[in-house]
């Protein structure tokens, strides 16, 4: 295991980007760090949480990103440095506070790390969070690699204190989850004690004078960012093209220029500080360039700044500025070395070597050997059973009811292993809000019942306000909380319901059903692996067709069960004498419809068989088998 917190200046460590960000915060003497887990940002807080109590740092998984930023801001107002981390979706949640905090300002260094996900590799969108810097008049730093992420994070705390405002550091998946060698600096030995002072009131009103002061701080940031050394310019004589790049595109651009052998024909302006736009460095080379190619992820954010600097307006063809909005690069998705190389070749008139047809055919033939895999739940995942229950209950109800949900592992409920049951998926907790809205429509003619599903962590993060809304407005609502005892999709981080904290201490567990009952809402707990009993419960509540009801389907995540189990798990066995194979009227429900990776169909023998390496012994498939051919084999520990 890498000793990422070594105090040997000059030591070289192989770190993940998020670990490097954590290291940069540690070198900056951070005292409070908070976040809500969300890929690709989760490892920042997980790394800091691995420190023991002797470091004197408070690290927490907060209930949502707004609260995380408020906790980090409290540290700043008390005179010690704070960090809040989140993914792009989380910055939306935190923005209500952020866009007031910018007006009040802060005291000690306060850094907001937002990890965007160009291409939506582990997200429901590919939102570009850089626009929050322009909305909030806040400095923005964009590292291009792992070590620069460390150095920028450390610098961001100093910049925040110099200006008295939060500073945004924007990473992306390709940096956060990459690994590279990092040469670390010394860790601070002094420990500043928090103390809230009474020298001023931290309020954002009156808003206009506060906004004027904020703009003055942003103007002051120009000189500080120019001196940071994070922006570089290289322009050869008689350059035919100037490339302006930020983020990972800086590395891709340098690689492409070298590979094409055009470094003597193309200038490269690498920008690590992208807001406010570095006019001091960029203005002259931009004016002198005949053509400009802007490389960035995802929106034409930097391209817009280039056009404003040139005074050319929004016309994508003016001044020969090329980029996302001009059609020279893909309009959406993340940039990769090939798309950048292709754009450079097109602009420089370089004929690219076309791959031989035989190569393409061989590549396709090789790719066809890999088995096709649909998105699906893990073997033994309780969510598969939960959606099966909802599917059966709604079918029995007979009113064309449907399921609405949101993001998380259970978001796969729209796919085959969730039997296509989940019909909506937007932001965290939005399924409960939509179901509340559907309940309101019952009074004006909607006859279809809507069932909301949300995860246990999502319940605390964002579903509670919608549940309160339904209770207050007295609309019919049925919420099924899929409680698998972890924030499973992002790495099994604890949440208020687990009774465990980020720093491995015992916390005060908040029981979901008790919260609901405290609001006067009927709450039941059921085992999703007990299919018949759980289905009967859902049908009973659907028949009531009034009031608010919560059902907690409680069963630990299959991966968590495997990790906690002391002995080998029980597993399914197939009793061949009972199995009717292809003649069974179930139409291969056990494998074709239920789609558990632990149970596969043997096409040669025409019977199901258990994959012993994957089967978790949940016993659900035995309950859908009409012949009793599947049974659970208990194993002694």
C-alpha cells in the first residue's frame, strides 16, 4: 500500500489523481474535508479519511453536497482550511450555498473540488461545471495531469486566502482515476486552532455592494494567477496555427504535435487557470494568430473566452477560431488523442495514413469474440428481487401502474435485469418528487399508481424533502427504499443509516422507518428475498390508494455480504431430475428473464446450471422456479 502521506519531501509516489488532490490538500494543512460520494470524486475524501486521529483532521461523508460545502465553509470562517469535494451533479446541489458564499467571502482557505465526467463514463450526464465559476465570479483552476492536480490544490488554498473567496478546482475522470508518479513536498508541522472571530458579519446582503466587492476580488486574481506558473506559451516563428488547450487536452495536444512533427508550425498556449481568462498572457498571441484551435472538455467554455478576448462576438467562423462550436471537433463527449490529431491534420493539410481494410476487418473479427453483455445487477443483488416484486405487484394490481426512480445502482432498473420497470431516471431523489407529483394528479383524473424507488443513501440526500411535500399536501404516495446498507455504486461509503462515519468511528444511526413514522407516515420493513410476502405487502398498500406509505426493502448489497461473511456462502444447486429444461412452461424464467450472472443456461444440455464462482446463495431464483428444481445448498462454515 502506497504511503501517500509520507513526510519525505522529494519522495516519488505513484498516486491516483484523487489521491494526489488529497495529498495537495494535506500539504496545504487542510483541517476539515467533507463530501457526498460520487464518481469520479469519491477517492478524495476516502483517501483523507484513511488518516488516523493523530493528524487532527475532521473528515466526513455528509448527507449531501450542499451540507458538505457548508461544513467546509464553517472551517474557513473559524480560521482553518477546509475542502469540499463532489462530482458535477453534486455542484448543482451545492450551488445554492456557493452562490451566496461567494458574496459573503471566506476567511481561511476554502477549496471546492469538482470532478466532471466528460462522456458520462459513470454519470447520467456530462455537465461542464466550469460555468459555475463565471456565475459565481470565482477563480477556476484546471489541472492537466496527476501531479499538477496536487500542486493546483495546494495553491488554491493560498489563492483563496489571498482573495477571501472560495476557489474552484476542476478535475475530470481521466485525471481523477489516472495514476502517475508524483514528487511530493513537505507536510506542514504547525496546527492552527479553529476560533470563530467577531470582526465581521458573514452575510450576503445588501447584495449589490457585495457583488461589487466580489468583482474587485476577481480582478485582483488576474495578477496572482498570472504569477502561478500554471499557464505556458510556446509559439514558433511564422506559426500557421495557435492551439489553445485546457485540462487533459493539453497533454493530448502536445502529444499530437510531437507525433505529427509540426511543433515548428504550431504554437501551443496551455492554460491551467481558465477563469478569469488570462488576458495578460493570451491577448497578444491570440491577436497575432491567423488561425486558432481551442481544445477542451466539454462545452466551448474556453472558446467563448477566446472570442471575447478577440472581440469577435459569438460568430463561430470569425477570426478563424476553431473548436467545439465550429464543427472542427465533436460537439459533445470527451476529446481524445484521435479527434485532436484529426482536427490538426485537417487544418494543416496533412494526409493521414488510412488503416488497411484488412486491419479493420481483423479488428472487428477479434472484437466479435468478446461476449455481448447488457448492463445488469450483480449476482445476488437485492435490487433484482425488488424489481421482480414490483413487476408482479403492478401486474396483479391491473391499473397500468409504473415505477419512477433516480440514479444509483438501482438506476439499472430501466434495463433487462430490472425487467424494464423503472420509467424515469434523473437527479438523486427525483423519483420521489415525481411520484409526489403523480399523486397530485390523482385528484384530476390520473388512475395509474406510481411507485417511487430510491436508495438508502439517496433517501437522506434528496428524497426526504419530496416525502415531506407529499405528506404536507396529503397526496397518495408509495415509496420503496432499497436499503442495501451502503452507498454501493460509488464504493460502499457509509451514510447516516449505517451508523458508521468516514473515519471508521461509530456514529448515531438514523433509522429510515423511524424518520418516516416521526412524520406520521406508515413505514414497513420487508425482505426483498422473501418474494411472496413482499409482493403481498406492496399489493396491500396499492389497494389502499390513499395516504403516504414507505416500504423499506432491507437486504445488504451482495458484494458487502460476501465481504462480511465469515464462511463460504450457501449456493444454488440444480436437481436435474426435477428440471424440465426446454419443456418447462416457465420459458427459462430462471435464466432468460431473471438474468442473474450466477445462473446460466446450458444450451447443449437444455438446463440451467450454477456458476459457483458468482452465486451468492440469495435463494431468489429458487422461488421463481415452478418445478422446485432449484434449491439452496447450505454450506458448513
